[in-house]
C-alpha cells in the first residue's frame, strides 16, 4: 500500500501546514484524503462537506494553490511533480478553523449586489409568461445554476486586492436578475453593481470562469453588467 | 474617445516626422508659432490628465494598498504634474 504525503493548513490566519501520511488508493478524491486524516490521524481537524457527490459545493478548498471541490477532485489529477498534495482553506475569506472559512461575507456581498428577486405578482394572479428563447431569458438561464460555493470568489485576484469588490458570484447572480423581466428592482440593482465595488472593478482576469465547477461564466455576466450599466449611465438613468 | 483620436493623430504625426527624416530643427521650425499644433496637443495633454488618474487610483488601491481617499489624492496630484509638464512641453515647442 503506497503512501501519500499531504500538507494541511491548521490554525486560522496565523497557523501552519501540518504534514500527514495517508494510504494512497485508486480513485481517491481529495475529500477522501481529508476525511481519512480527520478520522484516523487528527480528530481535531476542521473541514466542511455535505453531499460528497459534487452537488452542494460545501467541500470547496484550495488544493495545490487552486480552489476546487475536493469531492470532485481526484488525487491523481492534482499531485504536483513531486507527488505532494497541499490543502488549504478557500482564499479571500476569514478562516474559522483549519479548512473552514467564514462565508458570511461572501453572502453579504450577494445581498449588497441586490442578488435577490422581488416581483409584484401574488398567488392570486396567473403565472407570468416568460419566453424561454428570448435573449434575456437565455442570458439569465446561462448563469442561474450557481450554488454559492465560493470557488470563483476565492479564485479572483481582484477580490484579494480590493476586499469590498462584490465578486464574481454576486455579480453573476445580479446579472441573472437584471435579465429577469419579472423583477422590479432593476434601477436599484444597477446602482448597486455600478461603481468601484461593482462590475467596473473586474479586470477580466477570468479565473472565475476557468474554475467554476458548474462551468458558469461570471466573466461574461460581469461584461453584460458593464454594458448595461454604461447604457443606463449614458441615458441618465443611474 | 477624445484620447483615442488624439493618440491616433499623434502616431500619424510621429510616423510622418520620422519617415520624412525631419531633424529636430526642422520639426521645431514647423511647430513654432503653429496655433493648430498648440491647440491639438493641449487637448491631448488635457485628455491625458483626465484619463490617467482613473487608472492610477485603481493601481494605488489594488497594488499599493492605499485607501480610497489617499489614492484619489495621489492620482489628482499626478494629473496636475502631467498637466503642467505637458502644457510646458507644448509651450516649449510652439512659443519659445
């Protein structure tokens, strides 16, 4: 049975990597490795997971420098040239303990970008008809599958450089709502995503779109927001 | 947009001057007393002074960790430097 050397972050912002040796197995995921460490080697290790099948996004961590879902990351895919594995918490968020981050800031940005729906229809009215093939609905549907895992936010250098930047997930969600014809908060939303903390700080780095485990493209969504905000500004609507 | 046009015109002027093999004295001979030259290049300097602070503010905040207010002041100061240096240069080749 061959062994795998793993470095795992222990502590908070102040801390260090601890080394562990786990049995190397076929079809082993990084989440398998972390679970083995916590069960058999280090019971005090803090980490998050839930579904362990690539649906919930809870297990997102930094693996060899890149944010990934650990349950969907085979060890064989990410070992560096020396066969080492380094596991750290998600970047750009406060660390609660070891591999667990405080995601409340991430969701606060979602709210600040007006990433929530507000309509006028009630249960007493018929469904509002939205044409699925309309360009707006296609644009909204392209970004709607976000489950808020934080991988894009962790991958964005601008979030690291400018902490108040709303970030790819919040802006992507805002874009889906900008394209939702039923929503009535459009002016407030455009104002919320304009400005330095909003879409205009995006440098089109693209790491968000490259690493999104659901293959969404926040870069394109933010580009759409830039266009929409610019048009509204020129028309004096902002 | 103004800046983009200015840059293109300036590129054309430079290519013309270099390709034409104009010496410094010949160039100065053409710029001295030329109000159109002065007007165009003053607009160019103004456009730069407006355009540059936007980017410098972002760089100051994102790379040098400056706060929003201090980054804005640094950018404004740099814009003033650009304005003074640029207009001085225009004056030098047109009026002196």
